[in-house]
């Protein structure tokens, strides 16, 4: 499996080489060459939700989590969980299925006094089928969720919630809701996980599910947007359904050699174009997500909302009656790997990728964020740093977050908290410090767990980050 650690330097180089061609260069290229290049860029923007799912699924399979198995964390995940913007305050639960051969059942157990669950069941385009757990369809009472192939007319499962799935592949990404991260609470969460079952409807009389502890396993889930990504996209399209709304895009893909039921054999000249086009598509999505689509949360400050416009109205599908906004969806799914139907009830997030002067946050610099007192979060707040390139945890960094539940968190006399970021901790401030990679850019997510009204109505504001000399 290709990883960012293996080819990150090559990608950075390719992004530089793939900058917009000069007028002289454009004149040297034929119109066919220019169209081929731009179609290759568009292919990555359109296909990033599928590539993200494929990366998730393939990494789980490599770790021993096959179809209808359940992968979980017996301890809080660390940087080895390489996926888009995960948290490291609640343990994750992950699984995947395929309905090509018939319906699949996902069984969520009732919440206990100590453990609940929150998360979403999705198709491979990352369109939510439904949320599950305490804030989801079953309201914490537990339920059976039945996923059907399109046009299915066979038997159903009495009492189950039923969904017609638009793709062959589906998956779930859940978080265990526990009161703290003590060994006792984590053990109770692991016990709860064994009540989750995924199985074919045909085997409902005697369902069997395997459970795999993923703690300590390196999961390379983030899709690598280099020249090899086109072969990855081609391979996944061979196993998936093509919906009528994507026929035009499939025509665009055919123009660069990606066709359903045909081999993908790019000539060396085409592969050279792919090697430049994919990294430029990534850089475009970074710019779109963190700048073009960002909307300030607090007047005059750099903290922004996390959804490109239209996300709430379309349930993160970006499917409108007359068009599919794959540009906005591509930008979103560079940075996230799950959609939800319930917005802002369990958690509320805001993001920051720039300093007050508009420069990207630089892992080689030192910064301070002063979190005001009385953050409007019923449970706790947390701030997490992510690699700008991958939107995942900064690699090889053991501590990715600072949260208000930390036993050794240093608090100022007025109740505010100073959080530090940089390659080296300020002396005596190690407990309030998040390390960064001096060779890369990064961004922050600030999470309100159990957000209160003040988190939304503007009466509470986060401060901008300060650069320290």
C-alpha cells in the first residue's frame, strides 16, 4: 500500500511542478494536451470521496478486518490512525460491507449505563444512510438496520429500519461514548463493541461477526494523490455501480483512459500528466476547503466553519435537483471521512488553518492559542492539530490534542488556558503543548463536546492564534 511517508516528498515536488502553465508553455501544448491535463485534475476532485472510502476499506482489510467484521480500539487511537480529522478523545469502531450478493444487517446494541455510541452508516460516496446510537435513529435503544440493493423485492427483517443503498459498498464509522478514558471505561466500551453485529440477511438466524482490536496498528487510510491514484480510482469503479447522474463524468474519465469494464493502461506520456495533475488537484482542494469555501465564525478572526456552503441543506451529498456540486464535495472530503445527518447536537467543530496575517500555519514556527474561560461545552473541549497535506494526525507525534479533561492541564488565574504549538515545547509548558512537524503545514480543529447555545449564537468567541518569536 502506498503511503504519504514513502512519497510525501515526491508529492510536494510534484505540486510545485504542477503549477499553472505559463502562456508560453500553454502555446507549446496542443488543445488535446491541455484538455487531458485538466480532465485529470477534475477526475481527482470528483473521485476523492470514493478514494477516501477505498483507502479506509483497504486499510481495514490489510489489518484483518474483512467484510462484516468489526474493527475497534481498546485504547484511544494515536497518530497511527491515519485518516481524515479523527479525534483522539473517544475510541473508534469501524466496519464495512457489500450488498452486491444480497441485503446486509447492521445490529447496534442498546446503550448501557456506561457506554453509548454515536456514528453513521454510509455508502461508498460517503452519503449518510442514517445516524445510529443515542443521537441517531435508534435513540440509544438499539436497532437492526437493513441495507438493500436497488430494486430488491425479497424478504425483509421484521422490526428493522430499512434503506435502499445506492452503491454496492457500505461502511460504518462510530465512536463509543464513555464518561472518561480510564482503563475501566475503555474495557466497558470494548465489551459493548462485541454486541455490534454485521451479517447477510440470509444468515440472520445464526449471525457471526469477528472482532479485531486495531490499537497499535498503522492504518494508512488517507488516499495518496499522486500519479498512482488514477489506477486506484479505475480499480474501484470496476466494483461499483455507476449512477445515471455520473454518466457525464464517466465520459470525462473515458477521455483519460478510465472506463468501466476495460483495462487501464496509460502510456508513459499520460502517466507523466497524472503525476503532476493529482498533486495539483490536492492543493486545489486544500485551498478551496480552508480558504475559498471557509466562512468566518467570529468577526475579524480566522476561525471558520467546516462545511462548504450547501452541506447542511443537502445532508453533505451536495446533490441538488439540477446538479451535483462535486467541487464542494471534493473539498470537504479532502478533510473529512464521514458524513452525518445530525449536525451540532453531540459535537460542534470550528477550524483554523491560517495565522492572523493569512499565512498557512507552519510546523517549524511556534504559536500560542489562549482558550477563554467558560467554554460553552457541557462535557469538555479539545483542540487537535492535523497535517495540512493529509488532513490526518501529524505523523510520528504521540500527542495530537490538548483537552480540558487533562489532569495536568495548566490553567491561568482567570480560567483561560494557553495551548502551545511548535516543534519544541516551551519550558514548563509541556502539558499544554502540541508538537508539530517542522517540515510541514498544519491546521487545527477546536471541538465543543456537548455544545451549549453560546457556542452557536456568537456570545462566545475563540481567540486567534498568536505567532511566538
